[in-house]
């Protein structure tokens, strides 16, 4: 991989890694008595390790000019592998977290493994580790194919991919040590937050620079979504993470906002992390891989426009549905609820657009598990957005809030939509990237599909049951007009569902492991040049205009 | 529409700006007024700040992820008010950077748990919840009793809190480590400063039952025992109404 | 890339663009989408007019219905209180024996008491009220402070060593730690106390210790626990002759009790529960039967 970088890019890498190593050293020194010191070492070691990798390839000959006539896919390949690794890690922790609620003593009495610490390990690993890497990997792929322009340089994609993974490692290792800002989905501490901002700016620059050199006059829908994902996540991340650190040598910081303003900012962030990370980004993915795999045109361009702008505009109002009946002023709750209801329309419009695109290709859905992954994802997307809009209605939320119903909704979206669309896209992408005719085993894709689907269904049904039972038990009155059940009663009632959920999760995890094996074997099997079946027309779009490339 | 949009699709910068503008409206309209509309946060003249020991305990609450299972927000619903007490007011988390309202109740709400149980119970429960509540699924936090509380940098913590708007006085900041120690060691001379600076009503006790050491257990229990007790505004009218 | 190319499957025209093989149909937005957009927006507008909705600088639109969650819940709670008055008024006005004699009323008391007890008391006394180490069994009828409903009410309202100004206070001092008794004396009195309830039989070799313990007991303990060790409800000192133990009957536990003293803490509930709740709980606790469950 280093051999693919130019001399200049190798030098740039070393320079950046040196700066990073020095930062790590500074933290390690300043935070001797604080967990931030440990993180300083993590940063230092990552930087030095990568320096060795760069040095090892440093004296390789300059790459040939030919490369400019091909897309730059190495970061995508690494991103896919990282995504799958994080998936297994995160799902494993999901199963563990689930098991803890059924058998609470499975912590081995260690501090790092207690529920409150490994729950964010799970959420961060799956959302940011798995989801984020899948988004970065696919976005770089889709961006080049739909602009017919090569990435602007070969350094910044690595910076983004590896820098992003450093962020994830800091986040997850921090939770084990108890480092957290406690803001859901924004738990990492201030220095990791700052680092992510830098990474994200470079990510945005890659996008805008590539778009600037596109050979297609129009920007494709998938890129609208990827751009919205990048831009809005930046806004959300910066505002919600504003905080004052205790000192440079301390990992701890105090959030700038407090109380009700903090709550609103947090859920404006939290809800739109769902919208722009878990939804917009993956819609971008869907808009490329689904029509590609189905070999069908998008059902309606006009519908794409409506759903895109509907989503970008309306999601941002909906965050307050996480705070119904709380100390948040009621007027904000009203806005959150009404916009959530309207939001259903663009959401279903995009799910419908995807499903209608399959018209004329339903026989492929039947035969091809990869496409079926994407089809089922679109269905679950429709399902979870319907459920979300329903739960955003105040009267419904009074029952569902604080219960497992929310968790069921989350995982209908997370397993059914986010993970399924990612797996489908990755199965489409892997043979293209590694120039294989097809996946090592389509039977195993089929196995993965059924494990994933059954796992999701078991999980979601278990949580619907437990959530609704829980919500009802909390508010049921007896004939005397007093509360019929104690909190403990509801806790006892959850037990069987927590066991079922663990089993569902286990199925899902097994599926992901099967997927890893299949991908690994695909990479290992001998390459063909490029093959017919379902493969991508990977035309070297720039063969004729390499000159335009060189400078960037 | 399609024609206008086709033009927009041809300009990357235009598209970027359009996304930023369209996406910024909602958050701005919902968040900014929370700072300008006066009645958003009620007035509570008796509201007091967390003592250094309680703040340290709160940080342990964050560190251990208690918020993942416990809400601190009683909603305006009949069953919640009847089970947990008067609904939470915005002012009660005025000094909470960040707030800990929570989003999941695997365990019960803790907004008013302060004073509900004894220190000894809290300690026994945190040591192993299943010793006192056999069906509990809450983790055991045995290490809290063993870990000595880190107090030396609490002054910096109070200072950082002051920077984000919590009215800590200079005396509070200067005496933070001593006050943290004193609050958990009632028989030492450092205990007196705590009630002087934070009020007579402050709990000054050996929370973990061992007055010879100040542990993380002391801090966490001190924090739990103050939940819902920083001000009386939420409970006062309700008690009056009940009588 | 001809504009208006037709898709062979659906016969619809495309927009004429193509991205690496992906094309788009120029299908008009389906009517149903526009319809639902209209319906949901209409719903929202109506809702905004009726409810608090839009911020206006330093205030906000209050909505035509004048709806306010805080008032709604306040009236929901007071309505519910009124509805319950059918039986709670009786609980409030009748005296304990009369309530206990009223089977219908007691059904409501038990029903309500069960949840109240489980949400507030069970963490210490257990869901079945049988207690646990450090927390007394309330079904055993071995009352520290007396078992009449009035006495129980007072315990619940003000607690024991609770910090409330009117709390019951009980304190067993630390005989060992405070140096009142030496190790041998404590071992002796432990043997004696254990023998009172038959936890320790007077076999040959400890007969001497028990005898010595009797002396120690007479000199130090009878003030609270009484000459015969039957306890004293005035000071909350437990009966040591029954087989009911708060802190455990094994030698080590009893040793710890005498060495380090005990001061159980029962919180006060006057500020947390209504007078009706407290009365219901007292009745509920008193009605518990040790044999049940
Ligand atoms: C093996 C499959 C999985 C299992 C067994 C699992 C299990 C769990 C468990 C037990 C919780 C905690 C719920 C609670 O506190 O009661 C949780 C939370 C969560 N998980 Fe998963 N999970 C899985 C997969 C995923 C995936 C793939 C994603 C995202 C892409 C995801 C996203 C989340 C999120 C966002 C939450 C937080 C929900 C909330 O706060 O309401 N999970 N998961
Ligand atoms: C129209 C779209 C959607 C709406 C209106 C919506 C609405 C909601 C509502 C009302 C809640 C419960 C808040 C509470 O009571 O605490 C919620 C929670 C959540 N939803 Fe959705 N949802 C939508 C789509 C999705 C999708 C596609 C995902 C993808 C994974 C998702 C992920 C989540 C997560 C992670 C939470 C848990 C947040 C937390 O409490 O930690 N939602 N959503
Ligand atoms: Ca953060
Ligand atoms: Ca949550
Ligand atoms: Cu939401």
C-alpha cells in the first residue's frame, strides 16, 4: 500500500505521524496521574507503529503514472475489513450486554466489564466502528464511480480512515477505563472530539475536491446523502460536544450547557445522529448499491428530491421527541412531535423509491441473497421510521419512553436497516474491489442472510413484548385506584425476554462471523481479471484525462 | 422544481450551502429560545451547588455509566408522580453539566432517591445489589469501597464548573480537597468548613461507614443522597397540595 | 445519454443522466406522497394552533386550548385522589381496629400496600418483608418498637435513627471498640446471648463461658435488653431470647454486634408518602403473616 503513495505523500505521512506522536507524548507526559496519560500512549504507539509501516515502504520506487487512470480503492478495501472487524467486536459486546441483563454476574467482577461501561462500547463499536467504516469505505468508492474522478490525492483518504479508527479506539478504550461525557452517542472526551473534527474536515475536503473535478455535470443522489451525512454530523458534533476540560492533563471535561438546554442540545444531536449517520449515510449507500445490484434505474428522480430535502429539513426539528413530558418546555415537544409525524412522508418516500426500483428485478431478489439483504433493509427502514413517527406522538411516547420498546425500535433500525444495507453493499463491493468473479460462497451469503433476519426478528419481537409489558405495568392501576405493580414486578417480568433477545443477538453475531469468513475466503481465492456476473463496469474513466489528475 | 434542482445539482458549493442552511433552521429555532424565554428554567432561590465530594460522586456515576440504566427525570404523568414523587423541574438540573435525565429505565428513576434509603443500604446495594434485592440485574460495584477517592484536583473541577456558569466561590475552589475530605470524616476539623461553605443542611457523615478513609463509595453515596435535595421548589408545592 | 430514453421494463422515460450505469426514471411524484404530505402538515398546523408551539423571542404561542402538562398532571393526580376517596377517606377517619374489621377496606389496603411496600420498603425488608442481614423481618412479630398499628405508624413516619427531629433513636454502643469490655468478656457474653435462644447449647466446655457471660450481661446489657434478655420496646432493644436475628446468630455476627455496636437506620417517610400511604403501610405490615409464602 505504501508503494502506491508518491514520495511526497510518504513524506507528508511521516510528518503528520510525527506531529501526532508528539501530541501523544505530550498527553502521556501531562496526564501521568490521569487516564488521559494512557490515551497519550495509545496515540503515541499508533503513530509510531504507522511510522514503521511507512518507513518500511519508504524506499519503494515511485508509483507509475498508470495509477492515475485507475480509481484509488486501497482505503476502501481496508475500510471494508475494518468495518467487518468492528462489526464482530461490537456485536459480541451487544450479546454480552444483553446477557448481563439476564445474568448480571457475567462481569467477572471487573470494573471494565460492568454494564454501564460496556454498553457504550457496544453502541460506539457498532454505530461508529462498523457503521462509520462502512460509510467511509463505500462513500469513497461511490464518490469516484459517480463522479468518474479519482480521489484528489492518496494521503487524505488514509488520514481519514485511520484517523477515524483512532478516534473509535480512543472512544472504546476510554469507556473501559470509565472515560465518558455521558452524552449518548457522543461519549468520547474532549480531546477525542477535537481529533474527530480534524478528521472530519479532511473527509469533507476529499468530497468537495473530488466533486470539483467530476466528469459528470450532475451530482448523483447518493452523494447528496453522503454530503448531508458529512456536513450535518460535523455541525451536530461540534455543538453538542462543547465543553471545558478540567486541565490539559485531565481527560475530564464539563459540558458547556447544563440542565434543560443541555438535554435539548443532546437530543437534537442524538436524534440527528440517527438521521444523518444511521439514515442519510446509509441511504447514500442504498442509492448506489441497490440499483447497481438490481440493474434497474431509480424509480423516481423527483421522489428522490422530495425525500432528500424533506429528510434534511425535518429531521432537525424532531429531536425533542426524546424529551416528551420532561422538564423541556412543552412548545418544543409540540414541534418535535409534529415534525416527526410529517417526517414519515419523506422517509417512506425513500423506502418506497428503493422498493419500486426493484420492479422488474424481483426474480433477482428471490435468487440473490445480496440483493435480498438490501431489499429487506429498505423494508426495515420503512418499518422503523413508521414506528419512530408513531412513538414520537406524545401519548404513545408516554408509554414507550424509558422502556425496551425504544430499544426494540433502535434495533429494528440498527439490525434491520443499518446492518443489512451494509452487509448487502459489502457483499456487492468485495468482489469488485478484489477483482473476484463473485463471493467465495453464495451459499454462505444465504446462510448469513437467514441468520441476520431471524436474529433481528427474534430481537425486535422480544423487545416489543418486553417494552410494552414494561410500559403497561408501570401505569396499570388496580381496583383501588393505586399502582398495581411495583418496579421490581416489572423487572421480574422482563427476564424471559432478555434471554430471548440474547439468543436473537447471538444469531445475528453468528451471521456476521459467517460473513467475515466468506469475505476472507473471497480475498484469498485466486483472482480473475474481471468477471461477468453482476460485476461492475469499472471503467477507468480518466484514462483520457490523466493530466487533470496529477497536480491534486 | 426539477429544473431548479438540476441547476443546484451542478454546483457542489451551492449544494453544500443549501444543506447547511436547510439543516440549521430546526435546531436554531428549538434551542436558542431556551436561553431567552425566562420561564424555561424556574426560579429557586434555595438552590445550592454540589459539594466537591458530591461532584466527585457524580463523576463516578458518569464513569460507571449508571445513567445507562437510571433516569433522573420524573415526567409529568400521573403514574410517575405517584411512584417517584413530584415531577422534575428544569431548575433542578440547572447546575448539571451535563444533565443526566437518561433515556432508559432498566432500573428505577433516581431523581428523588436522596434520603430515601440509608447510607448503609446504599453501600450494601452497591457492593452487591443481589445481597439486598435478590432479583436485581444491577452490576456489583465492589471496587468503589477499595478505591481511595482522588481529591487533589477537585479545585480544578470546581474551577471548570465555574467557567461553565456554576456559582462556586473562590473559597469553595480553594478548599475543595479539604472539603471533600471533611464531608466524609465528620469528626475531623475539616468537617466544619463544609457546612460553613455549603450550608448547615449538608450531609456530613462517614457515608461508607468507615470514617478513617475517604473512598469512591463515600463520594457516590454522598451524591445519591443529595439527588432531589438541592432545592425544595419541586417538593414544596406538592406537599402543600397534599395537605 | 439521450434524454427521454425509455426503460424497457416499465416503459417510463429516464432523466437522461447516467452514473456508472445507474439511471433514473422521470416518474412523477406519486399522488399519495403529496396527499400524505398535505395531511400530515395540516395535522401539524391544527396542532400548533391548539397547543403551545412556536417560540417568539422571550415567550411562545400558548395555543387555543391553554393546555399545560403540569396542570394536566396536577389535576389527574387530584382527580385520582378524589376517586380513591371512596375508600381512603374511610382509612383516614376510621381507627385501626375498625379498619381491620372491614374486610372490603382491607382488600384495598392490601392491594395498595403491596405495591407501596415493594416500591419503597422492599429493598431493605425484602419483597416478602422477611428482612435480611441488618434489616428486620417484619413478619416475625418480634417487634423492636412494638407491633400495634400506632407504633408501626410512628416508626414509618419518623424512622429509626433517621435524622428526622422526631425520629426514634436506638443505639447499642460499641462495647469492644470503645474499650468497655475486653475480648474475653465479649466472647463470654456472646456465648451467653446465643444460649438464650438455643443457638448455642450449653455443652461441657462452654458452660463456663456462658456462666461468665451471664455476669457480663447482667452488668452491661440488662439496662436495654432487660433482666431476662426479652428486650425493651421503649428503646428498640430486641428480644434476644427468640430465634429471630437482625444481624445473624452465628458467633461472628453476634461478636461484631457487641464489639462494634449497632445503630440500624430506618428512613423516615413523612415527607415522601402521604398520611394515607403511611397508614396503609402500617396496616399492611401488621397484616403480614410470617407463615404466608
Ligand atoms: C448482536 C446484535 C446486537 C445485540 C445483542 C445488541 C444488544 C444491545 C443491548 C442489550 C443494548 C442495551 C439495551 C438496554 O440498555 O436495555 C443495546 C443498545 C443499543 N444498540 Fe445494540 N445490539 C446488537 C446490535 C446492534 C447494532 C448492529 C447496532 C447499530 C448499528 C446497535 C445499536 C444500539 C444502540 C444505538 C443502542 C442504544 C439504544 C438506546 O439507548 O435506546 N446494536 N444493544
Ligand atoms: C421517521 C424516522 C424516525 C423517527 C420519527 C424516530 C423516532 C424515535 C423516537 C420517538 C424514539 C424514542 C425516543 C424516546 O422515547 O426516548 C427513537 C429512538 C431511537 N431511534 Fe428512532 N426514529 C426514526 C427512525 C430511526 C431510524 C431509521 C433509526 C436507525 C437506527 C433510529 C434509531 C433510534 C435510536 C438509536 C433511538 C434511541 C435513542 C436513545 O434513547 O438512546 N430511529 N426514535
Ligand atoms: Ca464527546
Ligand atoms: Ca438511550
Ligand atoms: Cu429520535
